């Protein structure tokens, strides 16, 4: 049940030294392509990264550095053609969520790494840095990178008692 997947999905930052199977990567990427998109524009594109040196470089994309990315066997950069849609941020965010839920359903772990509006250093944004590393054409912006792999840490599922029920409203605020 999707509700159980949502409760058990936690940010995983330590991964086993184990490759993610090509079949699972394919399912993750196809699931991303099924994500809803405003007016079906689908401005997003996805870059699956399995090369260890590229993962190491990506782990230095911003400050503070998501160094755990260097230990992930897979990362997916979620990018979009910002000129094709005025809601590319929303569309890439939805696709990123679909990726993380698919990853969880496949028995893997993931962690979202925010890129948009973050900085590599004082002179360069995280997105510009990643664009150079992954040779992304200039009309694309990077929303995030999702680190993926077999978890090397256990985290308890969310408990219903800890949900913020005070944020739920019916009919009116």
C-alpha cells in the first residue's frame, strides 16, 4: 500500500557498497517519465549517474557538501528546460517525489539533495557546477540530485502518533 511506503520512506545517507541493478534503474527512470506535469509539457529530463568519479565530483556540488553522495552507487540529477514551462520547479519536484517513492518500493533508499538556489562557492551556483560536471546544456536548470542505493542504515518508519495533525483542515482553515 502506498501509505506504508510513505511511512517507511526516510532520508538515507549511508549506502552499501553494492550496485543498483540495471533493471531497477530502468524502472526508476520509467517511473519518473510517468510523473504528472502541468499541461503535459514534461520539461524535465533525468541523468542517471553511476560513475564513481562523477559521483565524487557531484558530492562537492554545494556548501555544505553532500559528501555522502560519493558513497552512493547511483544518483539521478533532475533537470528541466526552464524556458519550456513556467512551472518547471513544480514539475521537477513532483517527478523527484515519484523517483523517491519508486526507489522505496524497490527496497532501496534515497536522499534528496537540493540544488536550485544553492551555491558551490561564492562565484558559482551549485547548478552551474553540476552543469559543467554533467555537460548539461545551458537552457536546463538543475532542481535536485537524488542519491540512491541499498541502505547501510536503518531508520524507523514514521509513527502516526507523531504526525502533525494540527496542519490538517477541513473545508476552511
